[in-house]
C-alpha cells in the first residue's frame, strides 16, 4: 500500500523532471569536457582526437536513448505501471536531439560543412547512408511529438506514423554494425537489445492473435 502511494507520488511529481535531468546529463557532461579542454583545465579530457570523441559520444548516446524509448512499452507490460508511457515522447525527442547533434558534429568538426564530402561519404560508405536514412525518418516523429500535432493528425494516424520508429531503429543499429569490421562490444550489444525489444513486440502481437476473441 505504502509502496503504491510512493510510486504514485513518484509518477506524479518526480518522474518527468528526473527523466529530463537524465536526458540532459550526457550533453552537460560533453559540454563540461569541452570546457576543460578549451580552458586548459584538462587538455586531455577527451583523449587526443576531440572530433572523433565528440561525434562517437553523441552517436552512442543517441542510439542508447533510442533503445530506451523502445523499452518503455515492454517495461509497462511487465510491471503494469502505465504512467511510464508519459515519458516516452520526451525520451524519443532526446534521441532525435542527440542524433542531430551527432550528425552536425560530424558535418561541422569532421567535414567542415562540406556537403559534397558528406555526399561522397554516403555514396562510398553504406553505413553513412543508413545513418542518414535513420535521421531523416526521425524528423517526422520529432515534428509531430507535440500534443497539438497528435490532436491535428488524430490518434490513429499519429500511431501509424510512429511505427517509423521500428525501421529507423533497425537502420540506426545497422549503421552502427556496418562501421565495424568485427562485430563485438557496443555495436553487438545494441543489436542484441534491439532484437529483444522487437522480439517482445512480435511475441505480444502473436499472443494477441492466439487469444480467443472476446464475446461481445
Ligand atoms: C546523417 C546522419 C549520420 C551520419 C553522417 C553519421 C556518421 C557517423 C560516423 C562518421 C561515425 C563514425 C564511424 C567510425 O568512426 O568508423 C558514426 C558513428 C556512430 N553513429 Fe552515426 N551518423 C549518422 C546518424 C546516426 C544516427 C541517426 C544514429 C543513432 C540514432 C547514429 C549512431 C551512431 C553510433 C552508435 C556510432 C558509433 C559511435 C562509436 O563508435 O562509439 N548515427 N556515425
């Protein structure tokens, strides 16, 4: 009973602000590392390659937050705690924010805003093309993430549009897998987590079909 009240209080007052703090933390951490380097407090805070460190850090953060977004429904199904879905949109938006920063960091710090070079990269390296496709698919989801847009589109259309999260998550993980010669470590872990999360949905859908239809 006391546990239930505590959970309700947490859901009502703490869940949203704490999620926001957790989502902003990686950005604050990166900004702090840059500050240390630029002010000379710790010139080696990000190792020797600041540019690679920055866009790798942002890419890893984006993909992990994307996977957390996909974990919200399974957590709700397992725990039965429905209020957790109230933070799904802000987590998804944060994934887009970090993915966009990751692309900007690459394009700015690595390629000096040369779109010709980006185009060459995309043609020569399949994984860059996949990353770009994932980012492009994230745009309609980010743009329609407000309550006003849900109202305007209607819940059904909005839900259908948000199915894009599945292909885009597959593209993002494929982007991560194809950039390495030997698949192990983080890219492998991201692929396993995505497979489990998508597998959960397929299993839930399959169980829904097996259940006998309710008698009206
Ligand atoms: C225009 C879009 C994108 C471009 C140009 C791009 C480019 C890159 C590049 C050049 C790398 C480094 C590869 C290497 O060092 O071999 C990278 C790594 C990565 N990217 Fe992207 N990317 C894009 C979109 C995305 C998106 C949408 C996600 C995830 C949501 C993502 C997640 C990652 C991850 C996880 C890594 C590996 C980081 C690490 O090695 O620690 N990228 N990306």
